[in-house]
C-alpha cells in the first residue's frame, strides 16, 4: 500500500533554496523600512511639485482676460496695438519741444478696458503722424502726485483721468486736451491744423494747403 506523498510548498522550497529563512526575514524588514521612508518622501515631493505648478498657473493671466475688461495682462501697446515701438517713448516732451516738434501725450494704465481699446487709435496716429510728431504714451503709475512738474514735463498736463490725450504744437501750446477715448477723426483734425494740412472734408489724404512737400515727410 503506497503512502500518500506529502504536499510540498514549492514557493517555500524556492525561498529556502535561494533565500535562507533568516536572510529572507532580514530583507523583508529592510523592505518595510525603505517603504516607511520613501512613501512620506514621495508625498512631500509630489506636494512640492503641485505647489510649484499651482503658483505657475496662477501667475498666468486668465484666458478670458481681454480688450473689454479691466484686468492687467501686460503692456497694452504691445498686446492690443501690436506696437512695441511706442513704449517707452524714445524722446521726452522736453526734447520734442526743444526741436520745435509737435507732441502727442497719452496718459494710460494697463488695466483699463478704455485704455486697451484706445491703444489702437494711438497706434493709428503713429502710422500717419509718427514721422512728424512725437507720440509719448505715459503710464500714470510712473507719475508722482507730490512732484511739481514744469510745462516741459508730461506730468504737468495730467488731469487725473485715463485715457487722456494732450496735443501740443511746435511752440508748446496745447491745441487739444481731452479725456476718454477720443475718436481718431477728432485727433486728425487737430493735427491737420497743427501741420497746416487740408481738412478732411477736402482731402482724406494728408496734403498741405499750398504744396505737398510736408506730405512726403509725414508718410515716409
């Protein structure tokens, strides 16, 4: 009569053959110790990554920030007018007046929908009058209320509103000072008088009343 064979645990045999029980227990303890260490470390690392990612995304302007709201999303002349050449102005008001050159001073802030929209009009002015007049956008945050400005400084003409546009002729006389979004046609009419050009009713193109020499300078 054949005795039944004892059941052999193959896994146990494998462990005994390759990993003596004392070594196996020791290694199991090491694994537990390592697991106890790296789990908190991993959690700390992931928390740090999430914190950095959150701060990065919070620093990005909201996707719905645009030309019709009062959110700050960068310099308005670069973003909305696509004209980085306007800011900062290369010539100060004092230098422009010293050269007997008319000046267009525009006061603005970057977090105003009115200023954002008006930046397009200012850029249009540069297209037609940028060679003959100095266009000086002034961020009002750069002005100091305690400073006593002289007539050769832009801050002298600021009246506390944005946008505000001031046009000075060759002698430094104010020929226009208006608040809000001034229509391009209104600005164009004032500048045509400064440069002695034909009114819009007679010529949409920039033409001088007597001859066209100045027109070439304006459109270069």
